[in-house]
C-alpha cells in the first residue's frame, strides 16, 4: 500500500486500494470497525498498514450477508485472538445463522416459484380463482392452524410425547421444493 513518510495513508488512498468509496471507508470508521491510526494536522483520517486487510475482511463478511453487528463481533473476536475457547466462534455462529436464514429464504422462493408456475400453467379462465386461493395462504404454508386444531381435540391429559407423535403423523410438513400442484 502506498503511504506517506509517516507510514500512514489517507482515506482516499485506502478507498482506492480497497476498491470502495471514501463514503464506505468513512461508514466503517464511524462505526468503529476500521480504526484510524491518527488524524493529520488538518483533521483528515489516516490509516495504518493493517487497514487495507481489515477493510477487505469487512467487505468479505458483508458480502456474505453478515450484518454490521455480526461483523463487529467477528472482528472483536479476531482481535482478541479467538477468545471463548473455540476457534472462529463468532464467525462460525454468524455463518451458521446466515445459512439458516438463506435456507428459509430459498424455501420461500421455491414456494413462490411453484405458485407462479401454477398460475402460468392453468387455463386463463381459472387464473382469477387460482390467484384467490394462493393469496389466501402464506407461502410456504404454515402448519400452525392444523396443530392448534388437533391440540384442541386431543385429550388435555395426553402425555406430551404422545401428542408430538400424533402431530407428526396428523400434520404433514409442506415440502421444501413443491410442485405447482402441491401449492394448490
């Protein structure tokens, strides 16, 4: 990284080297994710030699969809040398959480895609009715109403294990990747 005689670089130089805008560098600096090494006599931000690597790490974490607070936890753990007795705990937790979120988002998108195919594939005279049916349920559909229905009919003193076993059979889980007919 090009630097001045004091071994520090300005915000513009850092931004250019990282391929981001000055506004982006300022955003992460203002949130404490990218610490300034110093300020110039004119009050301009100056960054040390480790700033470029840290900024690239921040960008990589954000590209994975991690929130700013999650990035902060990962950076803090990294700076502390992986505290907590397990290597990469904050990163591991953040990535696992993001994977769960993506799984839910993908499932919802697959249901939406199947619903669109259902509408696209039906005869034009049936589209309004199909849209009405699809609009009346969440995609993917929730099984909560069925669970509540059956819980209302089951004996109040039925053992919890028996209730769970019954509900597993009586309330089928919607498929993760439905065919259009399954949406209907």
